[in-house]
């Protein structure tokens, strides 16, 4: 005869096993959903060489960032950082940083303007939003696509509020470039001198190059030449220093021209064009503009026009070089009866690069 109590116990045992299994599975499933969110709620630092560190950023300053990874603090020099993603920041900020690194400043700014700063709780992310907005506006203003005075105002405000920012060197350089493009050369030199305070050789060398270039723009080759010569002799250990060394060598040819040796400058430029990497748009824009200037000095107008056309047609990606080439084309083309082409060059200069010094030059 079946005992009712025994039957109940028999039923309860598999039920208990079922409940235990259900709770265990449910707990595992819950952990699957909770763990990723808790892991993603961290700061992420991507280094230039590709390594990514996830943890808690405990310190940010102009030279170093400290990130605590599994309880162990790691100090990363800012010149070795590709980008930082802060905990709980809007996803759109990551996309905007990528666009900025690709030089797509207009698209990056448009993305950033979709972010409501008031909704960001992470102060580091909020400061980064302010930086990238000001930085994109500044870069666009240099291209003649924005208000330089407004860009300077935003960058100065950021600089004042964040005097020890890990973006300090970028801000200093951009402010110097904007000041120089507005012919405020003393202010430009002051910003470039700040770069000399850096612990990083590449940042110091960038400051020296920009200082020397500002002197050259003011037609002071005797003062600029020693700085370019020093940079030409550096032992370049990374791509950034190699580039500064290259630009310094090209600038030395420009010094020759300013000192009256147009043929010597032209010889140096032609050697560079023959051996250089033409995928470097900024470098080759400078080279062909300098070639054009040498031909102008030598009274070879047709050759000068051809040089500036190289910049216009092949290396227009660098705004400052392109604006310079368009200006010279607008001046030189009428001498060969290309009046309509000169008018077109002038129109493109004043519409595309309205904020450039070349657009206001007669």
C-alpha cells in the first residue's frame, strides 16, 4: 500500500533538484548579463603601439596618465597614448575621436554637438568633450572653415580651466598655429615656447620648428636658420621626429631663398621632390609652393605657375599650402592671359579659405 507521506517525499526530491538547478542556471545567466556591464564600466586607455588597458584612471596631467589595472597603477606617458575612453561616456564620443584622428574635423564636430554635456556624470569625459569641440573648431578655422577668433576663445577658455590637461601640448601647438595664421606672431611664439617645457623630445622639437617657421614667415631667416639647422641634425628615433627633421630640411631651402639664393634653394627642392614620398600631402604642398617661389624669383613665370598647379591639383589636402598656391595662381595667371583661370583661383581662395591670410592678401 502506498504511503502518502512517502509519495510526497518522492515527489519533493526531484522538485528540489529542479529548483536548485533552476536557481543555479538563473544565477549563471544573471552573471552573464551583469558581468559585461560591470567590466565595461571602466576607463579604457589605448596606447600608440596598440595595447589597451582597462581600469580606473586615477591621475591625468600634461605628461602622464595613471590607470589602475586590477589594483596595480600603471603610468603611461601622454605621447604614447592613442586615445582614452572614459567610464560611462556617451558612445558618440568614441566615434568623434576616431573621426578627429582621421582629420575629419567637420564630421567629428557634428557628432560631438549631439552630446548634451549636462547628461555626462563623469567629469573627465565632460572635460574631454569640451576639448574635442574646441580642438575641432580650431582645426577647421585653420582650414578657413570657421571663425578663428571664436576658436581661439574656446581653446583659451579650456586651457584656463584645465592648465594641467593631458591635452596641454596639443592645445599649446594649436593656439600657436591659430595666432600665427592671424599674424599675431608674438602670441604664437609664446605658445610655441610652452612646448619647450615638455619632458618629451618630440614635443620640444615641434616647438622649435614652429618657432623657427614663425620667424621665417616674418622674413627673419638669420634668426630661423640656426633652429632649423639644429633640427636637421637631430637623431630621429620615431616617425614624428623623422617628420620634423624632413620639414626642417625643406625650411632650410626656404631660408636660402629668403637670403637671395634662389637657384640654390631650387636645387635643394628639386632633390627633395625626386626622392620624397609624394603621398605626404603637406610636405609636397610645401615643396611645390617653394619651387614656385624659386621660379618666381628667377623670373620664370610659366614654371612657377606649373609648380603652383601641382599643389592645386595634386596636394590640395593641406589647407594652408593650397590657399597659398591659389593666391599665387590668381596673381601670376593674368600675365599669360589666363584671366578667367585667375578669377577662378581667386574665387576658390576667398570662398574655401575665407579665414586664411592669403584670402585677404592683394
